[in-house]
C-alpha cells in the first residue's frame, strides 16, 4: 500500500478521519452510559468503513482478482451466498470437524438425562482415581464440548488423565415449547439433580465442581440455595470467567441498559426464546475486526475458505435460551445485580441470605477455590 500513492492517500485519510471521529465522540457531553454507547458505536462505524473492507480500496483484493482473472471474486460471491443461507458468517471450515471423530472424542457415556440436561460420565485413564468425583458445569449458551475439544486442548481429558472421576453436564437446546423453563429449573432440575445423581452413582457424599461463564453463575446460585438448605455436598468450586457480581460487565454494558433490555425482553417473549445466533452476533460485535470484518475480507473479497479452527467451530454451534430463564437472568443479574444482594433473590423457594459478594462470606460452609493466572484449574481432592 505504501508503494502506491493512491492507496497511501486513502489509508492516511482514513486514519485522520478515524481520529477526528473518535475525538468528537470522546468530547461529547453525555451521561456515562450514553457516552459509552456513543464511543462504542463510533468505533463500530470506523471499523466497518476501513478501506480494507471494500474491494476497490483493498490493494490485496484487487491484485488477487487480477492474478486469478476474477475467479477470487466469483468464489467470494459463492461464499457470500452460502453464508446467506446459513444466516451467519463462516469463521472456520466446518466440514473439517465431526463430533465424536476429531472433536469431543474423550470416551464417555450418558448416565442420566431429564428435560434439562444429559449427564456424561467419562471413562478413567489411570489405574487409580480419586474417590471424590468432579462435576463440570459448562455454559448453557453453547454446547458442552468447549470443555472437550481436541485431545491436545481438552479440559475433560486433562482431568481424567489426572485421576479425576469426571462428570459433565450437556444442557438442553430449548425449543419454543420449553419457553417457560426458568432459572429455578437450571438450578433444581439441572445442577442439583446432577449432584444427587453423581453421589448415587459414585457412592460419594461430596463432590468437586468446575464451572465456566453462565454455568458458573448457575453454580453460584446453586451453592447459595444449598447453603440455605445446609447441604454441603459440594466440597469445592472453581469458577472460570464467571460473573457473580455484575457491577461491571465490561463491554457488554453497551447492550445492557433498562431501555434496551426492555426491548430485548419484549422480543424474547414474542419468540419464546433467545436465539443463540442473536447472542453470538452481539458477542462478535465486541471484537468486530477479529470476528466480523476479517472474515468478510477473507471469505467474500478474496474468495478464500476459512481455516479449520476447533474453538470457532464450537463458537458457531450456538444454543437457545428459554424466554423465562433469559428474562430472569438479564433483569436480576445484569440490571438488578441481585445475586450479590443479601435477600435479593428467591431461587427454588429459598430466599438467598448470603449472596455471593466479592468478599467471601465467612459463614458459608462451602470451600471456594480459584486458580492462579496461567494455570489450568484442578479441583482439590481429599
């Protein structure tokens, strides 16, 4: 680009325009919430208008079109039409992965199922295993196999190779008919049922838990219910990228205020569920250059197919959330932040008296552990 004065001019003009727009946005005299949204959407506009996102202002695209006699543009149009049918941008070569063959391959079997979940028990790989089993609670907004990708990056395999007796929840992918499933169902018929089933199968009176994302929020709610019921079946819990205090939800704040949530809730009520595709789009916007525009350029302008990438295959395999559950979650966690408020929530008939605030509740009988940065978490065993 530097060698061509036209493209160099376009690039520098874009940088100057971007700087001006960002300065104007940052100097706007708005409320904190509106200021945050203005700056976010200004950056979204700047990212979208990058010269690299358009064929005639991207020198690599133009050169490739010349080198292939236009075939790259034809291939890009085919990719675009294919993604129109899918309703989403392809981020990986989805044909490269098959569940049970080269992804989610750790040997296991379903030992229990109900309307909320299937409970998978994994085969041990060591001669001896710890007596205390481990339950993994994944998020319910994607499929369970984020914890069991390929052999070299499977958390499940890591655990069984360490002598763990591992159980993993695979949450349901709800339909409109299941719109009334609520947060209580995920706690009572989900985690609590999994815990009682594991205790029965293993003849163990205590288990360890590992959770991630919204799965961790569900587990935290479960622990609070169990504390109220004086149930100490869970000996330890490890939380990975889990929010329990929603005071600062990060960049997601631009999508979450009372006015926007009211509109989302109304839409979810009409549809009966929150479609996983909508949720994935919102998350992709938080890193639009990496998760949107890079694929627009690669797939549609250059006519190339995305490379195989297991975590992006999983990321594209989204699940829905029932309307009742989602509306409770968004209003009571993100808007009300009631999980950290003593007495703020009643779950499964129990008024939560201790919450899960940043400071550890010394009266809670449950032992919480976390892992140091960069270390793979592993529940403590007795």
